[in-house]
């Protein structure tokens, strides 16, 4: 269910990007970070990541026109998201039996509103370069059957965008495995879609990735020599508060 629509409004020359987001509830959110984190700490990081990703999208929106959304669940987490993000951020209730169905629903909802392009974005990459988001939004302007794809280091993807919903991209995918990216790109090839590749980035979904995040945000160790990471100030502040500097080798 669409709860509110994001500015600047649904226009064919505007791309909408929806973060696939879960409400921050200890024991149900970012559970793969436990250990080293406790369930309340993991939930706090989920909130910090969502704040940083929304700020990153706002920064991208200063460079190119895009609309910001949170595709959220579970349904009872609506008050959490209404408090978390500004009124111009659209909220789409997205709570379906499998992840592929959630992604397709978010894409279809944005395109049905009239946006010319729609992207789904993960909630695990708070330092993703702003330039990647700008490139994604710009890539979906103009004619041509294509997708934009942001591969993740774990074999999945952090972003997938398109100009019309291709449900085949979400079918017969081994979700939460290293096969996701390869299978999705194979489906795109089957459909004859041009694929525009974004830089590879990492998801913060385990202890090793948390150390990488601490290295980036606390010790100034860039993940990429080619792309500037987003500063992720909320995640960085939480890392300092939790005393996790020591976990960054």
C-alpha cells in the first residue's frame, strides 16, 4: 500500500529510488551482525544505515532529479518510518512472502505512479558512493530497453533499476546466496536488455563487513581507490559510541 508520494512528483523524466527497508526491531533486524553485536545494537545500526542511505539519496538528488522512497515492512513499522524520514520521502508498504515479490512490487508501484525509471536499493551499504546513485538515476532516462545494476561483493546486488517492470528478473533466483547477481544478469540477457553496470560495493551484513565499515568511517581507509565513499555520519557516530574502533584492524 502506498502511504504517501515523494516530491518532486511522478514525472516521466524523473527516476524514483526505493530503499528496501525493515523497521528496527531487536532480534528481527540485522541478525547476521549478532555476534559481534547484541540484538539492540544491531537494530540501532539498522536505523543508522537507513538515515545515512536517505541522506545519500538526498545528496544525489542535489545533482540530478530523483524521488526518494522507503519500501518498508513489516506493516506495523509505519510509525517508525514516519518518524525516521522527512515528509517528502515516499513510503510504500512492501511485505510479501518472498524477497523477489517485494522487489517487483516496489518497482511496479513506482512505475505505476508515472516515474520514468524505478530502482530498488538495499539498506546495507551506507558508504555507497553518491556518484553511483546519480549514475543510476541518469541511466534510466531516454529510450531503450535497459537496466542499471549495482553488483555487491557477496554475489548479490545493492541496486537494480529499470524503465518497465521485468518480472522475470525476480523469478527463479536463489535469494541470499552468491548466485543472485549472476542469475539476475542471466535473466536480463534472456530478455535482451542492455545492462549498465555500476561500481561493485559491499553490504554490511556480517562481522567482516562491519570491520570494513569501521575502517572506512573511522580510519579513513577507502573501500575503493576509484570512487569516493559516502561519509555515513550516523553509522560512524554509532561505531564510535559502541567502541568498535578496536574492531577495525
